[in-house]
C-alpha cells in the first residue's frame, strides 16, 4: 500500500490531519460508509466524537476531487470554533452567517464555487434560501458537491427540546441533490425523535449507527428535596471543593439568588441566564472555561456547545423537562473521561411545576400528551429504587447492566434503598382529600393535608373543624417525610392533581382504583434526613 492512498482513507486522515491514533467506537464504520457515498444517521452521546464522522468523509471526498461538503449547524458559536480548529489543522473550511461582512461572504462564496473549499458551515435558513440553493445546483451539476452533514438533527423533531422550523426545509436536499450522500447526527436517541429525523429528512434508506449512550464515568444520584440549598452546599463541600461544576435552576431569579448565596458561602460561583447582558454572559462563560473551580449557576440557556472537558459535577436544583434534557445536561460533566457527578434534588413542587408548565403551554393536545409521557418517564427515573443507569439507558432503548463494581456506582447501586408498601397510606391520603371535599367542598394544599393526616391541631385545622373528620390523625404512624413521598408519588402518577395559585389538591379519575386498593404503591424508604435546617423548606 502506498502512502498516498493511505492519506485518502479515513484512518490515514484521522492520523495525518487530526493527530489521533485510532477511531473511537462506531467512527471507523461511519466514516467508511459515508466516504463511500452512503447516507447515515448517527446517534452518539455528547462528547462521543460526532464531528469527525462527517469531517473525515468530507476531507476524503474532497481529496477524491468531489468538491465541497456542506455542514448544517444551528449554532453560530460552534461553527466558529469548528472552522477555526479545521483551518488550524490545515483543512480549508469556512462558515457563512450574518456575522460576516459582504466582502468576506463574497470571498467565501468564490472559494466554494471553485470547489477549493473542503467544508462550508451554514445555518439551515441560509442553506434553504433560493439564491444559495441555486449555487448548490451549479456545484452539483459540476460534480463538486461532496456531501451534506446535518448536525443537531433532532432540531427537525417537534417532540424534541429544540425544534427549529428551518430544519423541516432540509428535505429539499434529498429531492434536489440526488446522489449526494447525507449524514445526520444527533445526541438525542429516543424513539420518537429518531423516527422524526428519518421521516422528515427522508433518510429512510440511511444506515443507522447507534452508539451506546452509557457514560460510565458519570455517577448518578437523585436525592429527595429537603432544604435544597443546604443539600447543594454540603454536596459541593463534601465532594467537589475547588472543582468546576454547573448548577441548573429553572428560573433566572433563582439562578441569581443561588449564585450569590454560594459566593457568600465561599464557593466561587457565577450566574448565567438569557436575561443577563450579552457582555456579562460572555465574561462569565470565559471565566468558567478559563479559570479553575468555578461553579456556573445557570438556566438551560447555558450549555449547548460549551466544551469544557473537566466539569466535575452537574447539579439540578429543579427537575428538568424530560429525560433527554436530563441526559444532555448531565452529559456536560466528565467529558474528559474522569469521574463526574450528576446530582439532583427533587420534590413535590418540581412535579407540580413541570405538570403545570405543560398544562399551561399554548401547544396542542397531542403535543401535551407526548410531553406528559416524557415527564412521567423522568419522574419514574427520579422515584426509582433500582439502578438509575439502567433506567436512563432503557429510555434510550438500550439494555444496560446495572452499574458494575468497577464503574461509578449510582446512588441506588451504592446504597440500595429499602422499600415499603405505601398502598394503605395512599388510600388514607386520598380519602382525606375526599373528605375535605365532602365537608364544605373546599380544597387544601399539601401542608394542611399532612397536618390533618398526622393529627396536628393547627389553627387552620380548628378553623375548618377538621379534627372532626374521620381521617384526622389516621396517619400519625408515618413521618412527615414519608407522607411527602406518598403525596409526591400520587401526584407523579396522576392520581392527585395540584391546581390553582395555592396548589390545592384534588382527586383525579384514576384515584378511584387506588382507593379501592387495586393499585399497589411501592416507595423507597426516605434516607435519614439530616437534622439541620429541615423545617418548612421541603417541597
Ligand atoms: P460530540 O460532537 O459528539 O459531542 P466532538 O466531536 O466534539 O463530540 O468530540 C468530542 C471530543 O473527542 C473532541 O475533543 C474530539 O477531538 C475528541 N475525539 C473525537 N474522536 C476522537 C478519537 N478517535 N480519538 C481521540 N479523540 C477524539
Ligand atoms: Zn446503578
């Protein structure tokens, strides 16, 4: 074999251009397939090495005289980084986006039309505009359109977390440029999204390359919410003093408050959310990337396209939207392969909030139904008493063994939780809600319900005469924490709905089966709660 032919082959390019010695996982098969002109759908977790899957075929095909590869990417920042790195490695690449002057754009178009360019990155709305399509026609006619790579392909799916209208127009590529191979890539692997990508991009004939989504170096833990700030602080102090990490919160306000509070406790922390000035956001992001040991407290606005290898923990103070989001966000930890923690606190209020956000969204019923299903899957993961990793991967249709001894054990594998049969307790809680309703038709929130069940004579109990209810004190045998867990389950399972400004509780139709004892409820025994600061903040 001559050396020149090696340099046209994927492995030769990997070594010569990128300086890596071997392919990872499916990369070898993917680059062979696409270089040979095949279509592909690549499902690979974040950090798995998706970029090389299209960059190497693009280089190989350019060396075969096949011209320019067009890379569709939704993120300007990412285009910028990738093009910079490619040019650094001696690969002629460029991007077209609104940040360029018209002279710059014209220069890049000339490079493209001559076929000299190896890779052109652009956003979907540019690729599907008439003028650009005409340019691609010209390249295509001259045999100088080498391939299309569609990055973040899940954006085509409206079930996903970042649907983009413009991605739908990309089906034009298949119709208009026959014979040009297409490779779609994503880190989202649930069934719905996968089917959507195949159908909408007309990739039915593509070969599917599914990598394992297991991140063996990530340790998963989901703890019951009980003074969440204190729990977070203890977690950081005990396990991550001086480490870089990300703390996700749902609201901007909470981001700012939490960051300020951590700072006050001596943990270097910065806030990040879309409401901050662009300059401030950039500064905070730069510091997080450059300095050691910064905790970024952020909304989900932070993360996409951030490639910091040594993030040692990702904490969630609020429940994410669904398992895909949880997986994406926790996946930002441990990209360097060293151990990282995915840690989350979770409580009744999270369930209520997420349910309400779906209910109140302007979306159609079908969409809401899917979103509820996705939330339920996440709730099941949160309440699970068996291996989190198994649950997580099962969601992506992957049949994984529980955390093995030489891996980083999830919380449930490390300390298998005891379970108790909460069926009776659930019936008591439901009948108590039922009694409230009978007794004056009023609705009450979780706190009052627990007081009545546990037989506490509070002012409110006396005011409503609730000590006279047959359910008063029938739950004195259980702790407040156990009751919260029961109630959370009942809401998570949809037997109880929490409504209105005051989160009052009502029975749903499905509660009947529980009341009749037809549904068994097996719950984890709550971990022994720390004494300090566990008064009224649980939720
Ligand atoms: P993804 O897009 O899937 O999140 P990237 O393409 O950004 O992942 O790759 C993640 C990291 O892994 C990058 O730093 C990349 O250079 C590195 N990488 C990818 N493939 C290999 C390989 N075969 N050998 C060594 N490093 C690799
Ligand atoms: Zn496990």
